[in-house]
C-alpha cells in the first residue's frame, strides 16, 4: 500500500528555512492550490480581479492581464510569497522588502525566491533541467513548458490628448 502520509511528513520534517537580505525565514511545508489562484491566473495569462468569494469583478475594477498594472503584479508577487511563509513572519518580510534599503530586493530576487518556493513545496523543479538532451521539445511529454514566473506587464499606454 502506498502511504502518502509518509511523503507528506518528509515535507514537514525537512529544513524549510531560507535567508534573504540578512533575514532567515521558514516556508510552509505545503500550500493549498486554492491559495495560489492569483499567481496561477497571472502566469497563465487569464488574470482578472475576483472578490473574496471568487466572483469575477466586472466594470472598472476588473483587470484583464493585458492591463494588469505593475503595481498589481507586485502585489501578487508579495501575496504569493506571504502565502508560502509560515505565520508570524509578515512584519519581518515587510522590513526586508523595504525599497529604501541600500541593496533592496529586486524583481529578479523575488522571481528567484518564488521559483525556489514552488520547487521546494512541490518537490519538483519548475524549469528545464540543467542537463542538455539536444532536444528543444519542451517537457518530458513533448509539451512546451510554461514558465513559472512572468515578466511584469508593460505599463498601459495612455493615448495622446486630443488637440481638438
């Protein structure tokens, strides 16, 4: 009989700490997929704002991915990282993320951290393996892999003011 609880316990027992910007944090052994829906929607290109019940917001508050602001994307990065952190570390994370620091955490740092957190909690790598097989076919099943982390969307272009 396969005992999934043994595999799940390994996640709990492993070292789940990491250091960034001089502070040590501990990530959760697992995160429910429902807690990552904002991230999934953003990287899947289907992002729309939803309320706390999951209902899509319509009207001026709805944000399709094509107009997802950099601010909203950063909010999703932040909330995703906080979702992975064990409770009680939120204030220390806010201190570490203070953009006024001499060497602030930048977008690459955030992307690397989120990628690592996904790998650690899923038990599998999120990107292509480091070995080169000479094939550019994508994943093991021949389907191209979707990157875990998106680029922040470009700012929304504002049309020039009318001269008439």
